[in-house]
C-alpha cells in the first residue's frame, strides 16, 4: 500500500513518505483531530496475511505503548484502518544515528553522551520487562537538540516464561531475530536473550560510533555471526581513551555474565568518564607542556648554580663593602689632607676583620695539612689503623694550634 501526499488515512492526512522497513512503511502525517504531526507505520497487506508479522506488529505497539521515557519514541495510538494495521507515534524532527555515523566517527564526548542516554532508555524498557533485541543506528533517531530516541520495537520481547522465549527468538528454522552486525551471541545461537543482549548490541553500536566500523564486521552475514561467536572484537583507534575502550569491550563480552548486568550500570560508567573528561584533558595538556627529563636536569643545574652564586654574594658582600668603604675614605682623606688613621671605627674594624680572616684561613690550612693522609702516613694513628687496633682513649683529640 502506497499513500500519496494529501491522501487520507482515517483521521490522518498523509504529508509524505519517511521510509520503509521490515515491518512496514512509515509516513509523515497530520492528526486532524489534535492538529499535530505524527509518524504512522502501516503494515502492508502482504505482511498482514502473515500471522507472525501481524503478531510482531501488535507486539511492537504494546511494548512501545507501555513505555514513557524521554529517550524512547512515544506511541500515541495503534489500530486498524480499512483492514491495515497501523501505529501512530511521535514524529522525531531530526536524523537517524545511521546518518550521523555515515559522515565519520563521532567525537568521544558526543559518543559518551549519546550512549548514556540510549542506555537510559534501555534501562527504562528493561525495567518494564521489554527487551528491544534490535538495537542499531537505524533504530535511533536524533532530535535537533541532540537527544537520541529509540524506536522500532518490532522485535521486542516482553518478559515471558522460558518456553515462550525460545519460540519468540526464532521465527523459522535457520532464521534468527536481529541484525547480523549487532546481534549478541545469544541471538546468533537462537537461545533466550535477556536485557544483557541489548547491552551487547549497544556496545557494538558504541564501537561503530567511535571507530566508524563494526567490531565483528566481515564480508558476509554468516561470517559476521561466526566472528561474534568465536573472534575477539577489533581494536578501536588509538585516539579513543583506554578507559572508554574498556567500557566498550566490557559490553562485548561473549558471556552475558561477564558484561554489564544492567543498562543503568552502563549509563553510569559512560557518565562517570564523561564527567572526568575535562580534568583528564587538562592533566594530559599539563603533561605535554612539562619539560623533558634532560630539560629538567639542565634547569635544576642552572638553579643550583644560581643559588650558589647568590649565597656567595651574600657571604662576601659585607667584606667587599667594608673594603670599598675603607678605600673610599682613604682617598677622601688624602684629598682633604687629613691623616687616614683618623678614619672612623669601621676602617679599623675592617682591618681587624681582614687580619682575623687571614689567620683563620692559615689555621684551617695547617690543620688540614696536619690531618691529611700524607701527614698521617708515619703517625701512631696510621700504624694502629693499619694493625686493625684502635683505642679511642689513646688518640689525641687536641685541636691543632
């Protein structure tokens, strides 16, 4: 069934065709009763003849209609018109996540933000007992303000007994529910899939958002599903922080028990890193601006020399200033005809200080010479040390004169 713009479908006026999927065609329409624009998904007649297709279509309306969350498309109405089943939902004015990814990998911060919001939506669905089972970029719409909204619950499963789960996972022998590149190992094997299956699919989508390709992408769908079961995920680009890579790899564990056990935990991890992103970038920039080891050694040596010069200047400043003052007074005395010996006490003090300093230096030099190894070569102390006998009481401790 194809509807042209301007056609009427019950209380809705068709404005244009938005697209088509496995579960029907989607149109942009206006609700003439409330005056708002909506998206209408109509199940084609050829699909309506299939009991399984009709059951899945009705299941989507029930599953999505039971959910109310900012990151899940709202279902307004579901029913039948002229023998065609339809679902009227919120119209998301924006683009699909697939369109955003097609332009290239998304920035890390953007991926973390979108991933956390999608995980929030999945957490709300899981809390209501709904497992999506077909999380992929085509089923996530982005509003103009950047908010993701999960749609298309056509493959969703409401919590049911284990026997019913097995029958709802496989439609016919050899046909598995889901999209090959985003399927969890449980879906590939046809075993019951719970909320942790959606976490695996979201991990594959996060990988694609960051790296521009799927983690288990192969040439054919069969090879891709085989890789999901047996191969390790590909590596993300080195530009992706290690902590973010660990989060994604944790989502892609083969065994459900080794993944995040809830979408809420995943959302928390994504937000925890996003919150620390600014400080981490700041630390990285500080590390990049820090001097290299050789530069640090060179700077330390320069600083040490500067300190030594400053200390020496402080020590020598009084003496040098005193000698300069004395010389200056002598020159002024000669110019005035006065005796230089009538200078102030400072001149006499400087001469005494200079004489004392010279005597102290000579005394220290004599002491060092007296206690040097060459001077001790024939002394009793050297003989006792060489004979490994040492009597402290017999060693003279008299300071050299």
